[in-house]
């Protein structure tokens, strides 16, 4: 699996704001929005483009457009905070949704929502989830996509644990990963260390 870490200084300052305990939810959400713009911008290098004829006020020339805009799939809840920034860069894209909540004891995802096109053959998909911890949630989501025929899945996240990266890489699914950091690892509660805590709670409050 190809993995790209977005180590741009402006990405790292937004990530630092998100990591800090004292950052309140409004700033956390704004930082996630800005960081997502940078991560998706880098991910978009992987998109196929095509040339087409355009006219400037002066002459006819060639323009560029995305050959096949990706379906954007935020993983609820936390991925919702990345959706607006991704759609801002990709206004021609459609959206699907997957809702997952990790069980606090087993750390396995429980699916509670799924709204995806039935056929994803030939359709690139951009999956948004700020956190890749054990990898269970993103693996579940990507299997749903692969079961619908998707062969081109690009995952955008903010923080990844090596354990989760390894789990996705060994899944055999057609995945590429863009993240702002690969952290040290997971603690006994399967939280990313040093991490940023619970990305859903920090955006939207505890359940
Ligand atoms: C978080 C996060 C990922 C998942 C990562 O969601 O947004 O989806 O945990 O953990 P994993 O890699 O071990 O599966 P959570 O289940 O806490 O739900 P939330 O987004 O509603 O807060
Ligand atoms: N989900 C989160 O929100 N944070 C973690 O560190 C791990 C899973």
C-alpha cells in the first residue's frame, strides 16, 4: 500500500493545534477543516486528469479537468468534520456515508449507517476519517466499497498508528493512504499515542 505523510509546515501547525488538550472544539474543527484541505490537495495528485479544449479571451487552448471525480465517503461521526473541506476542493464530486462506532471493550467497529451507491466499478473513492487506530473501522468501510466493485480507494486521515497502517496494508484491498502523521502506536485502550484523544468527542462533544 502506498503511504504519503503530508509533512508541510502548515499541515503540522494545524495538527499541533488539534493535538493540544486546551484547544477548544471550535478551533479543533477549524484546524481539521484546514488540515483536510491540505491532505486532500496532496491526495488529488493521484487523480487522473484529461485535457479538453477551452477558449481564453485571447486564444483557444487546452484546459485540464478531473477525468473521473471521486465519490467522497466520510466515516461518521469524526469524518464529517473533513467533508466540507473535501467537497470544497472537489465540487463536482458526490458523497456517500458510512456510520461506525468503535466498541469500547473489543475496539471493533459497530456499523449503524450505510448510504453508498450499489455499483462502484470504475468509480474512485476518497474515504475521510481523521483517525486510523487499530484499522478496524477503515477496513470495514473499505470492504463495503470493495464489495461494490471499487478498485481505487484513497484514504485521507490525520493521524495513523503503525498497527492500523499494517492492518490495511495486509488486507489485500486496493488502498492508498494519505495522512498528516504516523504516530508511535496504540495504548491499552487502543487510542493513538501521542494522538489527539477522541476525534469525534473533540469536534462534537461526548455521547
Ligand atoms: C473513531 C475514528 C475512527 C475509529 C478509529 O471513531 O473516527 O473511525 O475511531 O479506530 P480504529 O482504527 O481502531 O477502528 P469512533 O468509533 O470513536 O466513532 P466517532 O467517529 O463517532 O467518534
Ligand atoms: N479513535 C479516536 O478518536 N482516537 C483514537 O486515538 C483512536 C480511535
